[in-house]
C-alpha cells in the first residue's frame, strides 16, 4: 500500500474512533435543572478528577493524570459548568492560541455566567484559538447553550429552560461544512434514546446513553446478545459506530443548580463507563475523594481499565456475556447510590448545604466503589470466569508495524508491571505502560510510535522491577 494512502487511512481511523466524543445539553431535567453529558473518547485512559482553587471560583474537573493546566469537563462554585467535543468541519486547526482544555480550565476558574464565556470567545476570536470545538455550558440561572466555536468565530445555540430543548453534538458543527459529518450515527442514536422517554433525568444519561451499544444494524438488548454478529464469536458485537466504544475513557454528567438553591453537581464515570461506577461530586465539598487522583493516578480509573480489558476483545468489539456479568454484579449497588442522591434533591435535605457532610458522603461512596471493584475482581479470579495465564508473556502486533500498534502481555498473578521501549542502541525511548499494580490476565496496551524513525526496537516487560519477557519490534514507515 502507498505510504501516503496508509497514513490517510490511519488518520481517518484515529479521528473516527479515538477522538469521537459525544455531548448533550438539555435545557431542563425532571427537576427543572439544566443538565449536560459527555462521553470522552480518547486513547489516553489515565484520567483523574481534581479539585482546583481558581482565581475567582473553585472547581472540580476531569483531566489527564498530571496535566493540571487543562481540563475536559467540570463545574465551579458559582454553578457554571462546561464540557466539549472536537469538531472536524469548521476549517483547519491553526495551532495558535489556547486549546480546548486550556479554554475550559480558564472558564471554570473565572466565569459565573454564560455571558462571561461568550465575552471570552469574542476576545479570543481576534487572537485565535488553536482548534475547533462545540462547547456545552450552563450557569446558575438555569440557562444552557452550545457554542460551535471555530478558531476565529462561533455560533451560539440556546437550550431553552423549562422545555424539552435538547442539543446533541458529536464531531461536527451544524454551522460547518456539510462535507464532513463525523459521528452522525452517534448523534442520531442519542437523539432517539432521549426522544422516547417522557422525562429526562441524570439516570437516563448515565445508564442508557453513556453505555449504549446499539446501531442501525444491531440492537443487542437485552444483554447478553445471544447470537452471532458478522464473523465474531457468539455474544461479541462491533462498537465501531456505537455511542460507547473502546476509546470511551470517561463520562461526565453535569447537573445544574436548582431553583431552590441546591448546588450543581457532577456524576463522573472515571474510566470506561460501560464497566465503571458513577460517583457523585460537589464543588461545595471542598475536595474530591483520594481514590480519584494521586501521585500515580486514580485507583478507581485503574480498576475500570482492568475491567475494560475483560469485556473489550479488540478496539472494535465487545463481549456482551462478560459485560452482562459485570453489570449484573453492579446493578443493585449503583442504582441504590443513584436513587439515594436523587432523594436528597427531591426532599428537604440539609446535607446538600453542609460542606462537611457532602465531603463525607462523596468520600464514603468512592471508598465503597473501590471495594466493589475489588470484590468483583476477586470473584472473577476465584470463579475462573477468565482464562488466567500460567506464564508471563509479552507480544506485539502487528509486527512489523507502521506508526502505531499494540502490546499484549499476560500475567498469572496480580503485581506491579511495567513496559519500557528501547531503540537498537539500548536507549530508553518511552514507557508505554508505566509501573502500576496490575490484575492477573491479558492486558492490551496501545503503542504509539509516531515520530520515531524506521528501525528495530525492543519492548521489555518488568514485574516488581525484574525483567520477565521482551519483544523485538520492527517499525517500517
């Protein structure tokens, strides 16, 4: 295959799979509050939630581990919330000015109303923003909107409060070129799911949209899918055009302030939402649970990544039998937590106005969520649901590879694992899998070799600091 054509195809695959966020902005939920949702589709699974003391307002937000100057969804102490998705039909990205993560970080620390954000866009229209995006925003007044922001212009769409006004965006702007409609299938499916219910509440976004696996070709519910799809094994289906896909690495549901003064909140699936547990969080708590961040990342995100590897058989396919086992194990616990929080908002609860009690509540839920993950993984190994390997092994595929590929390694027992990549001269090039406590079983790791010259490389797998296996990799560009 022509090398140039190969790169075009690879680029289209990356755009279509890895950078494919989906968002919705709803003018009013069942309690009269604005509500927003985002499935974040990125290749970097190592994400966390942090509490920030902003210049004007404190805030909580989703971010890449350690990347504390950019955020991807969050709310602040003034009740202002923001999230976004990339767009690919609003002209070229100029690479000058703030990127979307920097825009949202600044907005959360400085703005209280949508008008503040609009004024910021007005000012940066002149200097330029580095990339193009749809931003969903709401504020304490109950107003909500989507801004389709190019590098030097924008169009505002309002979601009317007190009505079923719903704005859904994937990876194209309505005001942009009609030649590109990346994610149109996800947009249509999200609108369908929302349109068939009489009322909208956070649960619809959390348990239906964030985890949805249906397409025009296949409706796999009720799970497990007891059939054969294409040439896949029984119960395995494609997620190429589904809302939830392999690269969905977190989901955020932002709920606005109530007219009675109840605070805005954030439900966060940290890690692949189809196998993770959503946690309720409040800026007013003054912190986030320690399980959501740390010196080596989030324990909860790490656990969700383990579980993701149990259900996703490839970057395009999911095993619905394994998924059904996990969701069945979760169901009573996660619905119990959700209903308890909804009861707080529908009743006369002083907890919502007491920072100490809010902090204690979210910390307790996070602690028990981690406990729930550990319980399932212990049961998984004990009951032999998975094929735990007897020997440690490292593989690379495809091999030779061009620009990117996969590393797969097997561990017979839980322990600290790490993968390092060296060139032919023994120089350390990167650490595709930083050291972390890793479950027993088969683990898949995306290997990005973009920017490296053609040649021979060596991947080394270490457990507890000892070399266990290595794999020679041939890079041909």
